[in-house]
C-alpha cells in the first residue's frame, strides 16, 4: 500500500472524547468568521498534526453539516504538511454556510492556515500555563 503525504488517514483524526477534552482544556484558540480553531501540543514531536471537527445541529441539516466537514477535512489535508508536527487541532463551526466552489475552498484553506499560525505562534505555546486557570470557568463535568 502506498502512502501519500497529502492523504488523510484515520491516524490524522482526533476521535476520542478524551483527546477533544485535552485540546479544549489547553485554551489556545483563535477565531475568524464562522470558525474557531483550538490547538494543543501532543508531546510527540515526530507525529503529524491531527484534526477533530465539531459541527453541531444548529449549523443546519445533515447536508450542510456534512458539507462543512468535507470542506474542513480537505482544507486541513492540504495545509497539514505546513503545520507544526505533534499538534492536535479541533475546529468548531459556529454558524454560516460553507459556500460553494473553488473560491470558498481556498478561503477555508487560508483561514485554517492563518488560525493555526495565530494559535501556535503565541508566546507560551506549547508550554501549558503554570499559573492556574486564569479565573476562567472550567469546561466539562466536575468529578
């Protein structure tokens, strides 16, 4: 079996709820338009970047949600080789229509790349914060 650098295998996806929670808890995010991108270092420097998607029902019916997911997976697949290795990304779609055509696809690709650069280029990334939670409410269930 031949593996291409631009493939998007199952190992390039975030699937477990624990991985999603870890990325959300890192609180490294950037937003542009209808997209919010969260990032967290995975600790494995040699590993490629991974992607998780969150597209809720309020975005639209199944056709619209799946169009968003296809568009985001393809855009991530194209920019994946230019992103920092060993980083997990979760993209949350807040609202809007993904648009149609090649122009909308290029805009999505550019948005993912610029959001990733903004998040990973911040001071302190990838080091986790050492001063606590900064007064922000905690996400998820309390145990």
